């Protein structure tokens, strides 16, 4: 009787409705992501291979692409280090104002990017109150991207640090391991997948950022013009085909880098588990 009652009370598996949910998810993904990407690829191919190559190999397009990719790599590398440090301080340290600092980390998420650009111009522009004039330089590109990508590594590393078993660290320390050794041999291997996830998100955001860089960089061709601003300029100039071609190339490079980072992250996770 007890077994029959348990069988009756047991909840029904959700797998019965799985095809409906999967179909809905696929339709939503196709409508929001796949269809726009397909339209972009179709638009970029209307001029043929020769037109596509002409668009992406134009000197100004190449210069903008190089600046975008280099700046994104620099920003991702800085975020990997400083984001981990910030996450460590927020999780492991206790200090006055910790809650305020924790809230400030999410500010770039909530702040419109054009407002972020205006803020950076006010702080680092020609009339900088702190005496640092970085506007209209390539350094301004990195500054703007660092601002908008700050939360990604911090927020992906924090949960891992919170769930990390500190008994392993204490055991290693009791056996004579120094703090650096404990961090390098025990803590860091557990953080690497989370760090890579944050780096991938920061890189993707940096590649496509527009609002925060459009004001502070001055958009000088061959100097401070990034790909997103170049694409916008081509649309404004009545060359949507060129804009679409450069967009597809940028999308392909970004996708390749993200897949590579994802593969490294999975390898690091399996290596850590093994």
C-alpha cells in the first residue's frame, strides 16, 4: 500500500512536454538570432565574392578591424587578471564599504553605454578634472572597453570562489604550502573555467561595443576608429553592402575566437575534474 501511495504521489516527469518546449526554444532562437544573421550574410553576398573582398580589404576597414581586435584582446587580458583580483577581494576580504563596491561592479550593466561614453569624456577629455587627457587616442578605446566589460569576469568568478572548498586550502597550508603555492596549485585550477567564461563574454562585448567609444575616441580613421563605428559610418554613407560585409567578417572572427575559448574552457574543466 505504501509503495502504491508513493507511486501515485510521485510527480510526473517533465519529458512528456519536452518536444513542445524544445520547439518553442528553437523557434525563438531562430527568430531572434538566426534569421537576422542569415539576412546579414545574404546582404553581404549580394555583390559577389569580389565585392565582399573589396569591402573587407579596404584600408580603412582593415585599420578599424585591427584596432578592434587588438583592443579587445588587451581588454580581455586585463579583465582576466583584475576581474579575478576584484572577485577575490569581494569574496575573501571584509572591509567597510564592501557592499557599495559590490554594487558598483554592476553599474556598467545598468548604465546606457552612450552615458558611459559621456562620463569618460568628462573625466578624461580635454578639460579633465583629474588632469588626464586621454580622449581621441587609442588608449581611450581601451579605457572605454574596460569600463563596459568590468563585470563579466568578476561575476563569473565570484560564484566559483564562494563554492570553493576552503578545507583543501587549509589542509595544504597545514602541510607547509605557502599562500602563493596554495593559490597556484589549488585555487587557480578551479577558477580557470570561470575566468575563461568571463574573458569570452568580455571579449565579445568589446568586439561589438559602440556607445561608449563613439564619443571619447573621436572616430579618427586609421587612428581611433573601431569596426562598429566604421560599420555605422558606412550605413550613414549609403553603403549598406560594405557595412554588411565587414560585419560578417567581424562576426566570423568573433565566433572563431569564442569557440576557441570555449574549447580551452572545456579542456581545463575536464583536466581539473580528472
